[in-house]
C-alpha cells in the first residue's frame, strides 16, 4: 500500500535518513521501533510531506507521491498524528474532529468514546492549552480516526502521557486497524509495538531489522537499548 | 412616521448583523435602540432604570442596575448610523449597584458608512459584589469610511466583577481608537478582551489598562488581532499591581497575514507592592506553521487552514 524506497535526507551534511526502505500493508499495524535520534520523526515528516527527501521515493497505491504537498497526501488518504500535537485557540473538539465534513455527530461521539473521552464532557472543549498532554494526544488520535485514513502515521502516541491515557491510546490504535486503516506506529517503547502485526527497527536512518513483534522486541532490547550510538548503525549486521 | 421607518430599517440591519430581534420585542428583556441621535426604543426590565437625553450629535444615557437585582435576561443595546455620513456621540453612565448582576449585549451597526464617526464615552461604576458583563459587537460595511472611538473608565468595587469583550471582525474596521481603563478594588475580577480583524487600510489603536488597586484584585488584559493587506495596529496592554496579592496578566496575540501589515504590541507591567505579581505575553507573527501542517494533514488546503485558525483566534 505504501512503499518507501531508498529514502535519503541529509541535514547540515549529516545523513538523517540513510537509504531507508519500508513497506506498510493495508489494514496492518506496522511498528517502527528506534531510540531517540534514530530518524523516526524525520521519516514521519518525509512520508507526510512536511519535508522532502534528497533521494529515494515514496509510493502510495502505486503512485509516486514523493513531491506531493501535505494536503495532496491527506486527500489521498494519508495523515499524521504529531508527537507534540498543535493546540488551537477557539477551535473546539467537535469542530476539530469534523474537519472531515462527511462525519456525523454520532460518529464523532463514537471516536471520542474509543479514546476514553466522554463526548458530553469533551465535545465543547477547546483544543487548546487547557487540555492535558494525555487528553490532547487522545483527541489527536480521535481526529485521525475521524479522517478514516488509508494510512495513519502515529509519531510516538504513547510518549509523555499519563497512565490513564495509555490504554485508551492503545485501544484507539487497534480500532484504527479494525476500521481498515494501515498504521505506522512510531515509538521507542517495546510495550507499545506489541499491538503491531510487524515491527521494523530503525537506527541511524536505516531499517536494521524487521520481523514479528515479540522477536523484534527482544532483539531491540539486546542490541539497541544499551547502545547510545547515533550516527552510523552500531549493529554489525546493519 | 420617519422614526418608525428608521426603527424598522435599524432592526432589519440589526437582524442581518446577528442581533436577537425577539429580545427587542420581549417586554421582559431590557433594551435600548438608538439611531444617530434619536432614541427609537427603550424597555426597562425589572431592576433596571434607563434615562436618555438626546443631544445635538448623540444621546446621553444613564443605565442603573438596582441594588441586589439579578437581571434574568441579557439587556440588549443597539446603536447605529445607517446613512453614509454621520456623527454619533454616546455618553454612557452606568451604575451597577451593590450585589447586582447583569449581562449587557451591545450591537453597533454601521453598514453603509462612508464618512461616519461613532464615539462612546463611558463612565462605569460597578458596586461591591456586583457582576457586570458587557459584550460589544460591531458590524461595519466594506468601505472602511468609519471612525470608532470607544473610551471607558470603569471602577469595580470590592469582590465586584467586570468582564467585557469588544469584537470588530465583520466588515472593514476603518479607524479604531479603543481605550478602556479599569480600577479594581479588593478581590475584584477585571477582564478586558478585544478581538479585531484588520484589513485593507484599517488603522487600529487599542489601549487596555487595568489598575489592581485592592488587595487580591485580579486582572486580565487580552487582545486578539488578525491583520491582512495593509492594516496597521498598535496594542498597549498595561496592568498595574498596586496592592498585596494582586494578580494581573497581559496577553496579546497579533497574527500578521499580509505584506503591507504593520503590527506593534507594547505591554507594560508595573508593580509597586512586593506581594503583587503581574505577567505578560505578547506574540506577533504569521500563522503558526505546526497548526497549518496539522490542518493540512487533515485534508484542508492552505487557504482553508488559515481560515480555521483565524476564526478560532477571533472567536
């Protein structure tokens, strides 16, 4: 469904994404596991069109979208949930979720329930600084669900949130897959990728291993968690 | 006959501007309708006294909210000038007596202005433990041929509450010279909010001053401006912490979305009591990039994304 081929990004002479290949399949959750500085967010930005690569290509449903704008990609069915979602003064949650104009109010309410936010309490609240970090991330996930995307890129949806929010976030991710969206779940937590169908491990802008979640989590624990290497992949098989 | 016609014309403009026509016809709802220097309608709801005196270029108004009166429905004020040219000077004296509560909604309508001046000088006294909400919304035409000069001095008594919004986002601003100054006594709450959408050659000057004179008085001077084309704006937000445990904040946001825009913000925070605290934040800049990217990732194009952000800020 979405293929990333030999993608490259260099910033100030330093390779950030270094010939990365990745394939995301329809209605599957693909975990992308990596330590801080591995290139996870840079990859998310490239796929969504926030930034453009120096080389390689991004193919979505057999179309080369490497140079498409954010809006064009969103209209094709891609969307992104940011690690630190933006806050909007004067825009309430009902309006934020109904940016997808085809959505009924009852669907909006269902999506809020999915992420554990009672609609009666939250629909009228602004998507601003008065929401806690966990609430804001849950709203972000609900807004991605509301888009009914073909591919959802979730950049660390599990980071920096309270313990109450975490199970609701994970529920939202599995619901996304059930409604037919492919999910790229970006995280540095082995716990989070347990919901994935497949996991790739990223290091220094490259995929250095891929496979079933359980196997990859153990491999990540053994090879990456004690490795502070940022730059060239330290794993000899990379 | 002429007055009836003026009244009907103004009501029609009032309705088009989003005013509540049912409220003006309801005997239980206090209202006052003024066109140029003519008082077209007055209704005193229970607990409210309104005295008016027509002058050469406007109307002197004395609005009294009686002690202990809790006014059930919002009081509606409608001020307008329908011809292309005119001068309207409103001298407003407000006295909200102790323990009273009222919500006042004012609509100021100048849909055809080519050379119109609308001035308001207000002298407002909010009693102890009284609560007064004042929300003024302007509806202008597109010509920009209007000068709006609202000025108010507001004294808020002990544990009194003053909260006001001034909103000018429909049509061209023209020239705006807004100057509100509050003096808050002990444990009073004093809040000013101004929202303006400047376009074309609009010239906007805003002064919000809050003096926190009583112990534990609180104040917020907030402004939200969006400026496009060649609009110019200067916002002065001043808060003075003059008493122990007074807390104040100045919050100014100006979104610049045009090559010819000039925007200035001048926050002033002043404290002369060691136990008072006043803070400020002022931001001037283009539309936030991350907000734009977020909305575009939800399928909006650039123009639609700007529109959503701007409407939110000015809401």
